[in-house]
């Protein structure tokens, strides 16, 4: 019996780091099945954005190029020489609002102003999509004192989430760095801007004003509580959505991520707008050449739901097996879509 659904066969998008963006690397991912590239402007300059777009277009002009913006996002600052900092369980650290200070052992500088005053004691603080967790112990001279409750290695410019604390309205939808990145991306010829930490339709409209008449689509990233609360307005104002499961899990809790993903994909299908699902699809392949069974099931679930694109993040930007990640994702997508649309495999 046919199960024809008219759902898309998802495409594979891969995040590429500036220092790895060579024609050879892009071509190897493209041959493996990658048809889209994500550039994270949090780790790029206008000059590197232009260079990366040029390299990608030289491999195949049809590759879709998506660029993230920062939005009302909070990150740690760069570490000295981009070195990793060990954070041990029980260690006390200070969080300071100072975008121009480097993050160093015992002192985490964050790229936001005016938020520490909103953060009460006992608030969980998640760094790098929850890879490291702190708990706020108190305030000291306009900064926060916190204790490490989940240890890890902190790299440069990692995400910061104060769980249960909404970003102040005073935090702009677009930073000056966003505006510079958007201008550089448009001039270079990107296809999609994925705006981070969208809180309302007003944030989307701020991006539209910055884009002007340029032929660039605007996708809103669903990754914070306020985006879930204002979902309908955001969907109407956007050309598509990106379910960003990393920060989303830090904001709403991991158990809610599959629910928000399913609802996001379903709403986009109903509205006739494209939807991307991202983050940790093949996390084990950061250091392993093959996926886990659970990761294969995660990819298959997104395909069955009808996602248009599945986005690899750290797996291809920092992992040891970027080409293999693309190959495995493409294989699982195609295998699942073939079953979904033809029911060629029957176990009954």
C-alpha cells in the first residue's frame, strides 16, 4: 500500500568554519550530499564572510548559503588565543558584562549589558548549549558569582542562557555587528539570513528593514521561550523558520524540544513555508566515524515530520568526521524518505 505524503525529501546543510572553508573541503561535502552551507557570523568578520561565499560559489553556484545573525543573543567573549578553559565542578567563577574583555579562568565575560541585574540567585546558567552548567550564588559589584555544577571545557564565544530569565526588551533585535554582517552577506550574495533569538514579529521586521530590497530570505530561529510564546506572529512575518534545538533546549528544557520541533514543522507545512531543523543530529560523530542508532532515529523523525532541511552544526564545523557526517545524514534521509513515500519495507 502506498504511503505517498507529498512531503519534501530533506536536504543536508552543513556549518563550515572560516578556517576550514577551502574549495577542497566544500567540494568533498558537496560530493557527499551537502547542498547548503551555514556561515555563523558570530565567528566571522565581513571580510571572512565575503571570502567564504566566494569559495562556496566557486565550487557550485547552486549551493544555498545561510548566514546566522547574533540578535538578542548572549555569548561569552573570546578566550586568550582561543584556548579552552577547564571548568571544574564546585569551582567559583565571576560573570561580568564586558564585551571587550577576554574570558579567562575564573572570569567569564559576556557580550550583554544590563542583564545581570535581572538574574536572581539560584538561576541556572547554561554555557555552550548546556555543555557546562553554573548556578548563580549572588551579585558582586554589578557582576554575578556562580558555582560550576556541570564541568566541562569552555571555548571562545559560546552561548550563554540564564534559564527562566527573559532578555530585557532593551536588548536590540539587531546589533551593530549584525548590521555589518548583513551588509557583507548581501554584497557577497548569500541566500538566507537566519536571525537568532527572535522574540517577536517586531524583531523580524527589524531584519527586513536592514535587508531592504535585497533578494534574501529571512528565517527566524525558534530558540527561546518568547519565540514559542509569539510563534504565530513570528511565522507570519518570516519567510521560513529554523528550529534551533541547542539553545531551545537550554531555554525550555530538553524534554520540550521534540514537541516544539514537531509543532514548528507542522505549522510551516500548513503555512507553505520552509523549515530547517538543527543541532546535535550526529553529535557522537564529533569524535566517532559512525552514528548511534538513536541519532539515526532522530534524523528519521525529522524526515517523517516533513522538515525541508537538516542542519549539521559542530559536526562539520569542528568534528573529526565532517564528510562522513554528511554521507550518513544523506543515507538516513534517503532511506527514510523512500520508506515514507512508498512503504517498500513491510514488517507485518
